[in-house]
C-alpha cells in the first residue's frame, strides 16, 4: 500500500525506522526492504518526501495508513 502510493508521485519518498531508511519509490526492492526491517504493529516510523508534490504525497500516504488502521479496528 505505501509503496503503491509512493510510486504515484514525482517526489523522493522515504521511510525511516530504527535508523534504517527505505526509498519507497523502488517498487519490488522497496517492498523487500520494508519486510526486512520488520516494523512492528503500532511502531513509530517517519516518512519524508522531497520534491514538487511532497505535500500531496505525504497527505495521500497518511490518509491511506489512517484508513488501513481504521478498517482493522
């Protein structure tokens, strides 16, 4: 979901967790890298974007994550 959303934008989008940064724009590699850092449910992560559509990209990802969390409750 996050990688799919990130691929829609021109900005560089990264996720940081416990000192590890994953570029979310590399599709398959991004998915594998996210799996390898083993983010636990409820963990805090930082997602950053840099580029012409950074605000919209972060807003879209935040909405997707919020909707995913709500649907699991």
